[in-house]
C-alpha cells in the first residue's frame, strides 16, 4: 500500500511507524552465505526467508520493502485517526490486524519500534475521538446543508411544475416540463419519504398537464375532421361552379361559399391549405372566364349606352304632355326600341333609367286623371248629385209658397234659405258634371 505523504506528515514524532523508518532498515538484517535472510530483534536473530536466484543485496532489499510497506500502513492509520477521518471502532479493529501482521512479518527493519508504534495507536484513537466526532458533526452539518439546498431546489421544481399543470401553452409547457424533469434527475437525492412525496406532487402535475394536453388534441382532432368535412363540401360546390356561365348568380354563390368557408372555422393547417388551393383554383377559373367575357362585351355595352342616351332625348321630348293618347302611343314605340337595346353598364344606365322613370311617372299621373274623369260610375254619381239637388230646391220652393200662403212667414223664410243654399251646391255639382263631359 502506498502512503500519502501529506497524511504521513501529520503523524507525530518520535513514537510512530515513521520512527521505525528513520535510518536504513537494512541495518537490521543480513544475508547468510546460503542466501537466507535474517532480521535482528531484541530477542535475537530470526530467519525471514530467502529470494532464490537473486543477489544478497536484492534479497535484502525485497524483505526491507515488506517491512516498509507494513510500516507505511501503520503510519497511514495513525494519520487518518489524527485527522478524524476514521471511525474509532474501525481503528481499533485495524490495530488488532496490524498487531498480528507485525508479529508475523517476515521483513527486515526495526520490528520492535514498529510493534511499539502499533501499541501507541489505541491511545491516539482515544486522544482524537473528539476530532472524529467534530468531523462527523461537520460532515452531518454539510449533509444537512446539502439536503436543505436539495430540498429547496426540488421544492422549486415541484412548485413550477404545479403552476404549469393548467397551462394551455401546449408546446412551450411540454418543453419546459421536460427540462424540469432533467433538472429533477440531476438534483441530489433526499431521504426516501421526502423524495417520494415531492416526486408524487411533481409527477401528478406532469400527468395532469399531459392528460389535459391529450384531451385537448383529441378534441382538436375531432374538430379538425368536422371542419375538413365542411370545407370539403364547400370545395366540391366551388369546383362544380367553376365552368358556369351564369355570371351574376354564380358570382353571388361564390360569395356565399366564401362566407361559409370563413364560418366553418380553422382546421388542420396542412389540410386547410390543400382544400383552400382547390377552392381558389375553382374560383379563379370562374372569375377569369367572367372577366374575359365582360371584357369582350365592353365595346357592345359602350355602343348600347350611346343608343340609350340618344333614345332618352326622344323620351324627354314628350314632356310636357299635351295629348295623352298621342304621347302614350309614342312612348310605347320608344319603349319597344329601348327594350331591344342590349346590356349596358349598370352604373351608367342608372341615371338614364331615372330620367326615363320621370317621363313614365308623368304619363301614369295623366292616365290616372283621365281614367278618373271618364269613369262612367263617377259620371253617374255626379248626375245623381245634380238631380238630387234640383229636386231638393224644387221641394223647398214649394214649401216656401205653401207657408207664405198660410201666412207663416217664418217657415217660408227657412224654406227659401234652404233652397238658396242648395242652389250654390247645385252650381258646384253642375260645374263638376260639365268637367266630366268635356273630358270624355
């Protein structure tokens, strides 16, 4: 066994194994002519062995080394006891073994001094028992400090894991929990009960988050399937309309499909992208054809606009209308030309339609007035009113004559006034009746 020089330096002088190593241990031995090596002791010489095939110096050196090796062990034991690194009971056991080894050592050196050094060790053990206890207390304190640090560290990991259990930042939190798990594994172990309780909380938080994450993505997957089915149906309709030539209705339908797409929600990104590409292709196909068709008809619409602008001037020439029947006839002829003109730009036609509607309204108003004045029922009612008033006037005149003849001046006056009032009404009624007749 090799001895640590630093520990050996701690051994006090002179009563240690180091004392036995002072000087040349070889002086305690000799080699006989037959090669037997002897060691000198206070009790006299004794043979320790031989080393066949070697010179006398080599043989002596071999047995000196055996002595030095055991002396080093004794010195190391003493150094460890003094440092407080060795349990006293273990040190006593070591002394017992060393006694036996020294007693039976076949080596060359100061065996008496070595044996004496061994016997000094029990006193050394007792002298340094307090140092051992102090070191033991220090080590316990260090262990407790490490435990406290580890407890704080693991408690911190547990608290953070618990704070993440309800997180919905699925990716970020999953990565963070992996880091926390690696930090847990790297952290010092505590006693079984404390470690177990902390791990239970830590693991429970991880499992709670993981269960919520799996539930979320399972629900998300179901939702994504539902969204994909809706969008697949929308895309199928869009593709069926791609070659339609019903520009207005189909354009309106594509707007409805776009609204339906937005309302269907978000699906899986890769699936959404493929479905959208199909939808966009179908839509672009339709609107490209629609725009091309409109471009072709652009020139004809410009020409139609010129025709309508020229024709609207003729419509407006009818106003103010003096001869209703002639105006109606002319209006119908112009309208026949108007309806035969092809498509015109809607935004530019609106102003022309407003001007045309103004002429149409004037005709309608005059036509309604004409219908009212030539209505046989209205004329009959007017005649009835005139006749009724004439009969009432004649009746009141008779009553007035009768009352005057009877000498009832008051009654005669009332009857005359009633007749006179009805003559005013009759004049108005006759005027209305004559108006009907002149308009027939």
